C-alpha cells in the first residue's frame, strides 16, 4: 500500500513540473512576440525610411528622396561629382547640403609627396589642414598667403642655417732683392716661402640638407705667411767664364720668354709674382732635382691658377699644365753603383718617374705634389720609367737613397701634366 502511494506522489510531482514548463513557454511567447514585432518594425522602418536631400553647389540646387542612403550617394545620384561637402544640416527627414567643386594639389617636401583634394583656401590653410610643419625660414612656393582657386603644385624646401669654421691657407708673396755679387740674369733663393693659415667662419645655407650658399662671416689669422725671397744678380761679367754663363742664360731666355703670372688667394685678392720663366724646356735636366741632398728641399706647396692653368711653386718657378691626375705614389731608389737604366734608356736620377704608359705616356713632363697640393712636393720630373706593379693611376718616384724612399712610403698625390 505504501509503494502505491509513493508512485502516485511521484506522478503528481512530474505532472506539476510539466504544467509549470508549459506556463513558462506561454508567458515567454506572450512577452517576446510584441518585442519582436516592435524590433521588426523598427528595422523595416530604417530600411525603408525616406530622406529628402537638398544639395546646392552655389549655382545649382537639386533635391532627391532616397531610402537607406548617404549624402555621398545623394550627390552622385544628382550628378554632383568630384565635389567636397562644405556644410551639412539635418531637420527631421530633410538634409540640406552645400558642396564645392574639388580642386587638386600636389604637395612635395623633403620626405613627403602627396596629392590631395581641397576647396578654395590659402596655401597656409591647406598645409596646416594636411598636417605639414614649416617655419619662417622655409621656402614655400607659392607663398603661404596665396589663395588657391585652381589646381596647384606646392613645394616646401626645408631651409637651415649653420655656422662652420674652416682652416685655410694664405699665400705668400715673392720678394726680389738685388745681389751685386751674383751674375746678372742669375737668381738665388735665400728664403723659401711658407703658407700662412687663417680660421674662416662661414654662414652656410642648407636646402633640404644640401649646401646652396656659403658666406664669410669672420676671419682670424692663425699664422702669418713667410715670403719667398729671391736675389736677382746685378754683377757684370769680368771673366770669359762669366760671360759664357750670361750668354747661355740669354739663349735660354730667348727659348722660354719671361711671363708674369698672377696667383689668387682665398681672399680673392691678387698677389703679383715677379717676372719669371714658365719652364717649357725639352731638356730632361730642367725637370730633374739631381744634385740636391734631399728631394724635400723642393718647397712644399703650390699656387694653382686654374683659369690660366699655371702652377707656381714655392721657389717662384712656374709651369703651364694641360691636366691633373690623382694618383697613388710610391718610391724606389738606386740599388747598384752607376745607377739604374730606365725603360727609356736613361740613367735614374732625382726627377725620374715610373708610370703606366697607358695612363701617362713616356716622355711626359710632370710636376708631383701632395693630394692637397700643400703638405709636400716632389717637384718637376719626367715619365722615363715603368714598373711591373705600376698599373693604372700609380706612379713610382725615384730617390737617391733608401732612407728617402722609406721615408716617403706610399702617399696620395696629384700629378700635373705639364705643357710641351
């Protein structure tokens, strides 16, 4: 009996659960159906909501009614193409729009180049709107206050000013003094010229990082130049030997006429050199420093008149040249008594220079100085020799001793090709 009662109770509980579930479903449907109906109505209304657009470009005004559309689509539908919206107002289902024809500009700066659309405005307004930065030093074309009413190209040049210091050489002058104990027509250098130095401060203008202007602000002398002093002989000959020497000197003068050269220093002021021979001789001895104790007795530094193509050495001698070659210079010396026979059959001596004949033909007269033209000078010489390792822009300078050759080592140099 108890078991039967328990089963009946369980059936009752189960029936109650099912009844409550049915009630929950019915209540949920009653609540959800109206909500879904409202949402569906809203969505349907949004999808089919009609808006009336009034669009004007200042001369023409048009209107259109569209559903589920944008201002851009309305402009397109009414034929307002390539325009920029300048004003937009909405009142209920009505949108009033003002547009302007789009202008196009290309804007270029150091690191940026863009093409953009815009409406009538100034250059400054357009650049600021597009996020370009600039200052009063920058050069902008067209100027910032220019009003743009048509397509345009705008160029921004970044301008910067810097002050830099440079050390420059100042040329020395050549002084002539008479020597009554030196035969007339003879010259003797009693003091070699030494270049001076000065510190020059420049104001440099940079445009997009590239130097375009350079202006001297100040100059300060660091070291005064030392003039080259040349004694000119005035002594009349008294012996036959002295007369022969003068005659020989006069003969040489007729072969190489005296020429006045002018050199220009870094201050753009002319320094008048004395009348002196521009050496155009074909005699190899005129292009040798043979007999000197050391080749370094050739005064360091030259003055280069690039307009007339004349170099003036520290001892006052001048040479006309036709070209300049940058080379790597090495050194060699005499290795046996009696000297070495060169590739051209001559005996090596100071002034003998080994070259690559494909670059510098044998027999060419040369003048060799340091790469900067000031720190050292080998002086005049002849392309008389060759070497297995002398290929391309390389030369080998002959020295009388191994000590000199070792001291020279390997150096960058300039070779002036002298005029025949």
